[in-house]
C-alpha cells in the first residue's frame, strides 16, 4: 500500500524526509496498513514529538519526545524524553529521560535519567541516574546513581551511589580512596567442618559461615585448615572472625597462604586451658588490583 504524506517544508523522497529542520509536532508518513509507524530515515533535526514507532535512522538532533518504540539508530543528540523501548543505537548525547528499555548501545554522554533496563553498552559519561538493570559495560565515568543491578564492567570512575548488586568489574583509576557504608556481600553460604579442626572445607562464595568441629584445641596452640573457594584469587583479602558459639575473646583467628582458589584459616586458643567448642567463623572475600 503506498504511503500518504502531509505537506511539510523541505522535500520528501520515497520514504525519507531530507534536511527537515525544526518541525513542530510534524506528521510522519504513515501507512494505511501500519498507522502511527515511521520506517524511513530522517537526516534533519526533529523538534516535534514522535508518538508512533520509529524504525528508521535519525541522524539529526531530537529535541521532542519519543513516546513510541525506537528500533532504528539515533546519531544526533536526544534532548527530549524517550518513553518507548530503544533497540537501536544512540550515538549522540542523551539529555532527556529514558523510561523504556534500552537494548542498543549509548555512545554519547547520558545526563538524563534511565529508568528502564539497559542491556547495551554505555560508552560515554553518565551523570544521570540509572535505576534499571545494567547488563552492558560502562566505559565512561559515572557521577549519577546506579540503583539497578550491574552485571557489566565499569571501567570509569564511579562517584555516584551503587545500591544494586555489582557482578562485573569496577575498575576506576588507582590509587583512590574508597568510602564504604553498609556493604552487603549477597553471595553467601554455610559449611560445617567434619572429623577434626584441621579438616578442610569447601565453600565457593564471596562470604560465608564456617562451623568448626568440636574437637579439643589445647591452650596456646594454633590449628590450621584449608578453605577451598573458587572466588579467591592471589589478590584477595580474606577477613575472618569468631562470630558465635561458646567462649568469646580467647580465640585468635586469621587467614594466610592466599592462593588462586584457596586460603588457610588459622585458629589459636589463648584461653589458658583446652577448649572443645564448635565455634562459628564468618568470612568475606574482597578483591584488590595491584596497579
């Protein structure tokens, strides 16, 4: 079915709108079989609102609102709000808010808020807030807040708050001061030691709880067992402490012999006499990068 057009300044050629500037709530070409959708390309600036779905390529700036779905690429700057889903790439700067999901890449700077999920890569700087889940990589600096879950790598500096779970690598410049408040290591587990206090245990998680065997530990003696854990690397810091059960203030607990996939946990009895207690230890594994 042929397309029908409303007359606008500029010129039209087949499905494309060429060099159209400052169109105020313009009418895009629509099809009787596909009303409200635009499949052609726009090389000029769009200052009006686009309420239908946009499957073509926009190389100019968009200052109006995009309320439909965008499956084409936007190479200009987007100052309006995008409420639909974006499956194409946005290579310009985004100053408007995006409430839909973004599966394409955002290569410009993002100063607006993104409340949808972003599965593409963010290659520019992010000063707006991202409240959706981010599964792509972030190459620029993040000064806004990331409240969704981040599974991609963050290579820039993060000065905003990260309140979601971060499963990727956060690798900003070093050295840098880190201020942490209410850190929660969500990947936890528990294991019980069998046979003796020197029997090794296996727990593959960033945090965990180890219930030791109740065998006797004589005074002024150190017992050592191996924690096998596939998240431990040679650059890991292992924090371990006596968390619960029995006599407090008499056990000295520390980790050493840090290797890829394991470490040694040492427990010393400073009580003055032998103790036969199934004490519980808590541990966390933190990674560091030597630059």
